[in-house]
C-alpha cells in the first residue's frame, strides 16, 4: 500500500452509525455466517470486553476488525483477534494489514487505562485461509493447534506470545519501505 493510499484510509473505533455498513462488509466477506448486523451490534455493545474498529475510505466503510478479551479482565490481557473482514472488492491491497496494525495499539491503550497490559493474542481461522500469513506477518503469530469438527473445515488456532507493539511496528514499517 502506497503512502498516499495509506493516508486515504482511516482506521478508527466504530460508532453506532457504522454497524449497518460494517455489517454489509461482514455479510459479503463471510457468506456462511448469518445476521451480520445483530452479530456486530452485540460486539459493539460488549465494549470494552470487545473492541470494534472500522476501516473507512472516501466516506465508505471498507473493513472491520474486532478484538475480544478472554477469560476475564486480567492484569496481562489475553486478547483474541476475533474477526477481521475487508470488502471483497478491496481485498489484497493492504487494508487488512492496516486494520491490525492501527487498531491493536488502540486496544492496548484501552487495556492500559485500567492499569493492565496487553499480553498474548489468539486467533483462529480455517486451515485453508491465507489470513494465517497476515497474522504471521503482522503479529508474529504461530500455529499452536488444529481442531477438527468445529466449523466447515479444520480450524487452526494461532498464538502471538507477549506482544511487543514497538517491535511489531518497526518490523512492519521496515517491510513497507
Ligand atoms: C483476510 C482478509 C481480512 C485480509 O485482508 P486484506 O486487506 O485482503 O489483506 P492484505 O492486503 O493486508 O494482505 C495481507 C497478507 O495476506 C496475504 N494475502 C492477501 N491477499 C491474498 C490472496 N489473494 N492470496 C493469498 N494471500 C493473500 C498475503 O500474505 C498478504 O501479505 P503481502 O501484502 O505481504 O503479500 C480479507 O482477505 C478478508 O476479508 N477475507 C474474508 C474474511 C476472512 O476470511 N477473514 C479472516 C478470518 S476471521
């Protein structure tokens, strides 16, 4: 993604008015899932357990991501990157990368407000989903287990231990040069 297109893209916390347009992206990106609006509305209302962000370009919502704290509000938060989606016409141009890299520091800031810190990140996806590469490149996540029989295909569970935001940002800045 060029510096110009990066500048045209805004990653921000979702507000209530974003739920319908974000649900449209969710519906298109996840054709096997249903009731996208209700799902995202629940996520939005569960703040700060879940934190929902959108990607906006030229006034249009083109992507979404949400992160969810696991197993209570801990001093070292274990956070799941629960879902990420980019509009099918806008995929593979770097928006997913920006969604992760720009929202995670905001997630960490929110966690820091209660005197806690971001610890590990968990993610799961289908074994055949190329998003594994995205998680490896952005977060340094590694496969920890594959579980069968949950969804329509085997699911890989990935973990990025002890997230160091400064290090991740430097690594990603070097990559985009
Ligand atoms: C997964 C998804 C969020 C990625 O967003 P994106 O904007 O397309 O991702 P990016 O353009 O930032 O690409 C990041 C990396 O993913 C991989 N990738 C992206 N598009 C790819 C494609 N068409 N084929 C193979 N790998 C691809 C590459 O490794 C890429 O890194 P690179 O730019 O260094 O080559 C998006 O494709 C999507 O919405 N998919 C449908 C929903 C989904 O499966 N979500 C994940 C499960 S929760």
